[in-house]
């Protein structure tokens, strides 16, 4: 009887064991993994380019690079953001502990599964990798539906489209469909851009308005309903246009309209008034890459004035990556009870990331050795930017809140 009582006491104590801080809130593990993946994946890609080492496999090196940047680096950032935002939207308890750890494990398993060096059968690798977004959707659906936040359930549809985009890569690699990589990459980029258009349209003007009002300065103008609709609709319509009519007149004109709409939207947010606050101007800078990338996209589709890689990297290395770092640095501070003031290493990371994007966009226009130097410089700047991010934010993400509260 005594042993039984002791066993029950030990089991009860185990049940009350505190959740490790890294699994206390979704942003903690996923923002850490997103930064680590960004640096590691780019270092690996540079090594592949320099050595030419890649196994003989249906998974091409460039396709793997595109896949992992979208479904590794970007996916972790999306998960960290949504797992942190949904509890705020719904007033529900955040996913934590074992369920969060299992979701993190699923993301990690996907990164290992798609490495051709492992020799894992392609259908098995696909099953493992494809499970992440549906699992994330299940984790988010319950609080959204329970709280009646039907407007925000649109993000579940976007996660489903990202799963479909990922499926395109795997079906292509397995020889089931042709051009699955091309269509999967196009769909994924379109969906992530749509997320930036929606989320950026909420947070950039709101954060700017709050910061300027606190300083007694004139705040951005209220949004124009017709402009908001035009921006989101033109961005949304680019997704089917790029899938059905890539690089066509229709796709080019839609990109041009969307570029003008996003640029007008940004101008109304008064970005120049944020230049004295890095945590604000980096959001505006990240969003500014969107109309730049779309204008380049229009130039490529309508007249071949710029190479495809220019708009593609302006969107991914520019808009996606800068917005991700901007959100991760701000949310990590705010959700750990710290002042919304970034450190000098963080500002340096912003600058290095911008330099990396500029070099990558300009590289195709440079001749001979300058082209290769620009590519290497872009890679080194990118890795340095995320290394600085990790140095500055790993202690924050792994440590307790500054105000002593849980989470």
C-alpha cells in the first residue's frame, strides 16, 4: 500500500512538472527554428554551389533549395506567428507542452525526410513532410471555430493551399506529375504573399499609428475601403493567373496593378515618419519589397526587361524574409514582456538582410566574376544577418519572460 501511494504521488508530481520554456508558447521554438533554418539552409546551398556535390536523385538541388526555404524557413515562421496570434485573436490558451513539442518534431522530421542524402523512399518522405501544415491547421482550427472567429479561418484555407503546393513538389519528384515543382513553387509564393498582404495590412499601420500617437505625432490616414479591396483582390487573382497563364500579358498586368495598389497602400502608412524607430521602419521596408518585386515581375512578364530571378528573389529574399525577421524580432520582445526596442545587433541584422536581398536581385545583371561575387556576398550577408538574429534572440526565446509571467 505504501509503495502504491508513493507511486501515485510520483505520478502526480510528474503530471505537475512545469512545461519547458521552449515549449511554453508557439513563437519560442518556431522563431528559433526559422532563424536557424535560414542560416543553415543557405550555408548548405552555398556549399552545394561551390562543390557541385549532390546525389543522383529525382530531387534536384535547386528544387530542394526552393522547397526548403519555403517549407522549412518560411513555414516555421508562419507556424510561430499563427500559434501566437490565434490565442490573442480568440482569447484561448496557447498550444504548449507536449502537443507543441510534437508539432515541432513533425517540422524537424520533414526537414530530415526531404534530404536526399538520407536515402528515404520518396513516398515515405512525402508523407512525413506533408503532415506538418495539416497538423498546424488542426491545432489552429479548434480555437478559431470555438471562438467564432470565422473571418480568421481563412488562414486555414491558406494552409491547405500550402499543403497542395508542397504536394506538387513531391508528386513531381516521384514522377507522378510534370512541372509539379514549378506549380508548387508558384502557388506557395502566391499564398505567402497573400498572407503578407492580409497580415501586413493589419499590423503595419496599427503599430505605426500606436507608435506615432504615443509621441504626439500625426498618425497614418484611415484605410480606404476601395484600396484595401483592390490590393487584396489583385494579389489573390495573381495566384490562379500564375498557375494557368504564367508570364502572360494577363499575369503581367495583374502584377502591375497589384504593385501600384501595394505601393499606394504603403505610402498612406507614412513610412518616412518611422525612420527613427528601427522596429517600425523594418516593417515598412519589408512591405516595400512587395511592390518592388511585383513591378519587376510585371517587367519580366510584359517585356522581358528583367530576369525572372530578379523579381523572384525580391519577393522571397526581400519581402518574405524581411517581414519574417521584422515580425519575429517584435513579437519575441513583446511576448516575453520586454520593451519594444531592438538592439544594435538586431539593427545590423536588418541592414545585412537588406544588403543580401539587394545583391541577390542585382546579381543576374552583373557580368562574369562580379555575378559570382555578388551571389557569394548575398549569401554571406544573409547568413550573418540570421547569425546575429540568433545571437540576440536565442537567449530571449529560451529564457523566461522579463516580467516574470508565464508563457
